């Protein structure tokens, strides 16, 4: 079968803080196999950040200090083809080369998806989704500006640290915003062109309708409609 791949991207800092709050409440991804090239990573390739059953109550500093934390650059990693860099084997190539390949792979896969949206642009995301798949939602998307992440107060130092930990996601998101706006404006332009063409066609049909109206026959009573005119209306 043919599948359409779609995704939603989020501002990396907000997404990171949201995942931290989720983990802080006891969420885990223990059932995730992280399959790549037909196998799951070994414990040495993907160590855990906590010894117990979960990481409940973890502070933001502890969350940021774990170098194995999969929250770092999660959007790039989940969009990229990890087999290009040896999956989770960090000794497969040097870090700089690995990061370059991951980011480019994520950009390529995002660009080739049938659709992607951005959580900070709900109405534009809905517009593009509806035009891409030729459907209409019952109600408009709602932009919620208050989230768990937005309620977290962090200082500028913590924000900069999060951006550094997610530097690949930051680059991907800038690329995604630019591509998203291009697609939105292009689709809007096409829609305006179709609307103008539709109006021109309607005006043309109206002119043809007037031009094809037959004059009244001599002696015909006022308001009388001839049989020939009725047959023309049926054809139109």
C-alpha cells in the first residue's frame, strides 16, 4: 500500500522542557526498541540516565547533565536515517561528521514528506493539511499559547544550555520554518490564482448566456417565453 508520511515539529526549547516535565512525572520509553539496521542498541551504545524504574522528580539540571539523554536533538534523530551513521554506535565516525550527516538526512526526509506542520502555526498548519489532502476539518485548529513548557521559568543561562544541547534541532527548526512558510505562501498563491480563474470563467459564462438569449418574436406577448429559448436553457 501507499503511505503518506507526515509529522509535526515544535520549537526545540519548548519541546525539550515539555519532555523534561513529562519524564519528571514518571514517563519512560522502556518499551521503545530503538531498532536500527535490524537490531536494538547494546547497553554500551545507549546507556540509561537513571538506575531505577523511572526518572521521577528529576531536576532540569540533572536532565541536562546526562550526556546519553535521548531528549537531546530528538527531532533530528527521529527524522534522520540513523543507518547512515552506524545507528547508535558513536565510534562509527567522528562526532562532527555524524552531526552533519544526521542534520542533512533529517532535512531531506522532512522535505520529501507529504506534509509537515509546526505547532506554533496551528491555522497555517490546518490550511496546508486541508489543501494537501483535499479535506476540511469540522472545526478550526486552536492555538494554545499556555502549555506546561511555557509555565516553566528558566533563566537565560539555562535557555542557552538547552539550545546548545539541541543545536541540531535548532538548525532543523529554522530550516523547517522557512520551508513551511514557502509552502504556505505558494499554496495561498495557487488558491488565489484558482479563485481568479473561477471568477473569470463565471463572467465568461454569464456573457455567453446573455449573448445567446434569443430576441422576442414579432407579435409575441410581453413576458412570453419561446420554446426555442427553453431548449437553450436546458443546454446551458
